[in-house]
C-alpha cells in the first residue's frame, strides 16, 4: 500500500493514475497475484516495476534494468515510419516482455525476488514478445504531422488528446495503447476497442465507413475463428480491424495479418461459417482464379499492371472498402486499383473491367487463348477497345446497330460487364444461391453458363446457354436473316466459337470489312480456300465467306 501511495503522489496529473484494483491484474506479480507468473513470498505489488529509492534514472522511478537485447523492428512496404530500436516506455515494458530479464530481477533488492515454481522469466503466452518485433505494431517512432499528412490515413498528432497519446518526445510507444496499471478493457488497453475504436483513434481508413467489415452484423458461429479478441466481440462489426489484423504476434508480419497467407485470412470467414456465402469452395472447381498458387506475392505498392503474374484475394478486393452496394462498380470491387481501357492507371477503378485489365491486359506472360484463331490477341484490353471493328459491349456500346436477337432490356446501346459472362455457375446470375463473382466455375474460362467450343456438337439451349443468356435462341435460329445461324449451328453443328471471337478483334489487327460481328475464325476448323480465309461484310445483315470448313468450300458464298 505504501508503494501505491508513493506512486500516486509521484504521477499526479503528469502520469496515469494507479488504480486500486491493480492487485487483481496480471501485472500484480506478488504472491497474491492472479496470473501464471507470481512471486513465491513477496507481498509488495509495485516493487516489480517501481521503487522510491535505488531506482534507475529512467522515469517513473523504474526498478528494473534496461534490456541489452537487439530487436527486429516492424517493417512493411507500406509503412512510412521507420522504427528503430525501442526506447522510452516501450523499452521499459520489454524489460519483462522480451523474456531476457528475470521477473524478480529488481534494482532495489540485493537478490532477485524468488518466483513461484522457479518460473522467473516471461517466455510464453500472449504477453511474451521476444526480441522479434516484426510481428508487432511498431513503436518508438516519431508520430509527426508530416508523417500523418504523407501517409494520408493517419490522424494529425495534435488531435491525440484523449485516451491514446504520444510520449513527451512525440513518439508512439506501448503506453499509447496500453495502460499497465488499468485492465478495465482487457489487455491493459487504454480504452475499449469495440468496433476498433482504439485502432481508429490513429488510423483513418479510406472508404471504411459503410464497408462490409465495418458494418456487418454477421456473428461467429462455432467456426473456430480466433481473431485477436481483446474485447471478445462476437460480430464482424464488433471485431472490425481485428477480423484481419493482430497488433501482436501476427501471422503475416507485414500489415500484421492474422495469418501469413492472405487467402487463409479471407477464407477463415468466407467459408460459409461467418460470411453467409462459401467462397472457399468455389476455388476447388475445375475453372477458378488460382489464389492458392501464390501467397505473399501481391503487394499494395506494386504497379497497377501486374508485373509478376499472380492472383490473390486482395488483387481484386479491398477489405477496407468492399461492400454489398453495387453501382458503376460492383460493391465487392470498391476501392481497388486497375487499368483503364486506354491503358492508364485507375486508382480506384470506376468500371469493373479495369480491375480485370490488371492481369488480363498489358501484363507480361499472358497464356495463349483457348482457341487457335486467325488473328491472335492475348491482351484483353485491346480486344475490348470501343474503336475496334467489333467487340462485345464491355468498355462501350458495340459497333453493330442492328442486333435483332438481343433479349430486352438489352439494346445495341447497352453495356455489359465482364461478370455478366465470367462468374460462378451456381451464383445468382445463373439462378443459383452461391456467391457471385468469378472465383470458380464448373465451366471452362470461368464462364457462368455452358459454352461448348467442340466442333460437331449438336445444338441445344443448354450447350450454348452463355450466348442465349443475351441472344434470343428462336430469333437466331429461325428468323431471317439471322437464320444463317440455323444452317451453321444446328444443321452443320458448328459452334458459335468457330466464327465468333467472344471478346473482340483489335483495331490494330482487324478491319470493319472482314472482322465485323466478332468474326475471327477458329483455325482448327476453318482453313483457306484458294489461299483465302476471309469474311466480307456487305452491309446490314449481309456478308460472304471465302474459306473451307468441314471439307466444304465457301467460295464467295453469300448470305442471305
């Protein structure tokens, strides 16, 4: 009690008040302490940290040696601060929490205080930090106005006048978040962290308000999820930042992720146990975005155009911004970066296709197209250029003003998205109940519906379901002049894919005469006739071919 009174007089208004119930916390290392580390017989509570006499020069009347350890500080490609070796209050905390100095080794005593069971060093449990601090929130760095302004998502230090404060040197220390004398909020936090209120005292994350992880009422339901539960919250909104991040002992050191694998960080919830839809199962389908192949390759500072080909959840989703509200961009893609149809950086995207162009546009190492075509193009951005002789209407309305097969409300002025074709075959777009998005599909090329490309396939509504989603089957097969499809697709059993390139034909390679209407022949089926393999447009709904197909020669064959 005498030690407590002395410390209260010393701190006064200049330091944290010492709570009367300190004895009930794990920082009470006396024989009466409630934690796993406590003295064999010592009854004094404060002596393990403070002494009125024979203390070190460190304030406040510190009763322990400074660690001689060399620490590995936190570092990240996105961190603008450069923490060095811990100093100030953080170094004092580490005199116990790095495990290098015996808990009973105090300056005011000639001999170390004996600890119960001979356990005299902190070497396990959530309080043990060791000397590798790369998996812990950075400390002992100047939190300046320049840092806050340059970072863009930190509050100005002058506003930190509440529970979270900097030290006298303007540095962020352990004591900015933890009050060693008060465990009211758990983990000795200086304030409750419900909905990450403590985190948000410093961090102002763009687009966080209204994001799914900020507002979702979804609850943990026995999935075994173990976020860093300082406040034992039970909802996604309650855990907020700690759905994904751990301030100490983080599995993924950079950006302090719960798990070393970004994908595991996501599917821990998005496996149908917390989030309502099971996204994880989609990645096991025959066609998928292969997020399991690469881990840790994505970096927030990488170029918008992906230089080293990879796909991870965070390439397409910003967990701080994603929501369920669709606008010009699907809410799940809100806040991510991409490439415009003209090849410029888009940060953030304003069209769905811009995130697709990060990998499927100008990035190196593009795989060959699934179909061997007369005109080969692996850059999807060039295929969808609105200046092309023909293109599916993704980046702008199509070139053909007369498409009678379109199913209302679609018109020739309509614009569609990549996700209208590339999506989950059991998702809402296909009439199913699975999650939306091109995570996985049972059909090749991540298509939402079946689209057979094998030659000599009997026509049916099922085998070309992808085409018939937008194009009226009856019109295509039975109404002149569209009935040209009847002869080819139904009678000759020639797939749509043999004549039509579903993305488009680049203006740098094709022309409106030969490549209108997405004409770009499959060379495994179509060959030359008299040295030519061409389609010639003769105006609205009229054209002719010079080529050989299925052993039959089309020599100036004209329709209708």
